[in-house]
C-alpha cells in the first residue's frame, strides 16, 4: 500500500481512510483547544491510556505555567515529556508497574486545596493500566478475573463494570480523592456510545452500577471468581462512587475525540476520491464473526442491487465487537470480523475492505488489522490455507500475515476504537 500508488487503487484508498481516522484523533490536534485557564493554586496532570503520554506532551507544549504530574501508558507508547512523569505498563492484562503508577497518582492528589486544579487525561486502555485493587485483593486475583473476562465474549461495558468494583481508583474514586480541588477530565473515547464511565472505567465520574451488577455479569459468562473477589462483591466493599456524591461536584468531563469524528474524517477522504461514504454506526457491537456476516449481506445487496445505497460507495463503521475465544490461534476482533466477511463475500468482484484498531493493536498482536479483496480467498487456497478452519480457531492474524495483507501502523498514540471500511466499486 505505497503512498505513491494510484489513489483510486482500492487498498491505497482504504489505507488513506484509516490513516485519516487515526490522524483526526491525535492528541496534538485535539487536546490544546480544551485546556483550562491557569488555576490560582497548583496544576497537576494525571492520566492513563494508550494515548495518555501523547496527551501529556500536548499539554506541556501548550502550557507555559508551572505543572507537574504522572501518566501511565502501554509499553511502547511513551513519548518524552519534561515535567510530567511517564510510566509504561502492561495491557490488556495488567502488571505491577500499572498498579504502582495508580498508587502514586492517588498520593499526588491526596492533599489538594480548593484553588488547585487536576487535569485528567484518559483514553482507551486506561482500565488495564490502572489496576490498583481494593484492600483485600491482590493484582494476581485481578489478573485472573481479567483474563477470564477477555476470553468470555463480554462487552467492554460489562468488563469495565466488574473492573470498577474491584478497583481503588476507578468508578469515581480518583475524583473523590482530588476533592476539594477542581477536576477537568479530557477523554479520547474508545467505547461504543462514548460513555465516560467506560473510558478507563471512569476514574473521575460517578458510577450508577453496583457490586450486584458485577456479580451478575460474572454469572452470565460462567466465570467463578476467586473467593476474595466474591467476598468484595458480595459484601459491597467494592462499591464505587455514586451519582450525587458531593466529592464529585467540582469534576467536569469533556469528550475531545470520538469514533464518530474519526469516521467523518475517513468519509472526507472517500468523498474526495469519488466514493459516496455511508456511516452505518459508530457503536457497532456483537460477536465479530457474526457482524462480518451481516456486513457481507449488506455489501452484496449494494453490489448486486444498488440497495440501500448505489455503488461506487464506502460503508464505514466503528465500535467494538467481541470474540468468544474457542480456538488457540493468533486472533483479534478486527481480523476475525474481516476473515468472516471475506468468507461470506466468497470472492465477489469489486468489494474490498479494511478493518483495524485505531490504537495499532488488534487483540494482543502489534498488528492493527488487515485488508481483503476479491482475490483473498483464492490466494489463501493457493497457499494451502483453510479459511473456515482458521476462523474456527480464532486465527485471523495468521491468515492475513500469510497473505501479506496485515495492516501494521506501529503505536498510533491514540485510540478511538475499531475502524471498518468496505469499498464497493460497482454494482
């Protein structure tokens, strides 16, 4: 996908749309317009997420007054900052580095005054990067529950509900610790519906869910929690900060980048190339392989009957699908969606697609996603691959790597969730 190629070549156009979506959510672009006026007291910057280090640098570059702080980001996502400390930790399964960083954040904001201001920078990945457990739990216990949830097919909202009730910093607890200082939270959304409570599991926003809700989610997916985890939930010791709590009265939240904004940027690229863009939704959820089948049906209706849209066009969507892990392959939700889509399209001419995670990591691979064209299945069969078996084994990354059709971006320093584009050349 060389940038020097014909811009109307489908794969080039798809990659340019993906790159535009990522560029629209770069912290250097979206953070500065939302910075507050200098406070009379101290100015402290804290944050967590895959974009948090880049967000911190954007603050430093735009802020002339004194500041200090700490943010935690994923390994490989650090960027140099002079006044804000940068810590790297593990994602999606948390580690001790993230736990220590969360503890240090609480210590930084533990003795503030009314004239002080805390700027919180949160983006996707913040939940795993702030794994400070409630008293009585250990990091090992949180890792056990986290791994089970990741493999269960639970939605991001369900996973974060459980995380909030096992945490000493999420679910409004961080903002409560900052009181009586003023708190301003800037969010880069990576969740369907842009719900602040689900971005980094809501460290600075009130949580209407309960320990009972968290227990119900574990039961729903057949997850038997370790004894201490069950005790925290059943005793309600893990209860989060609720709406109306006076400690959150001076806390404000702003959404500065969202999946919808990213899709609109991609739509502009498609439109300039002569393809009518149609956004199907910025909050698509569901089992990745099932969503792939549904989108294939819509694409074929366009290609065969010019319904509900006429070709040439691009079908855009965002959100966060899930994968119920049944196999042992190298998988991720975007490549699972894409492989399912390719199988259902069965080589129909004139349909190309790209799916990728805007943070550059699909599943646990340093690969954003992949792309398909009408020849993808034929090329796979010629290599001796068996697409249906690979889908059943959750082995999408192996499929696209073998074809040379993986999409690799490296750390993008942002995260506005999944990106999907289906390009239909003609009916």
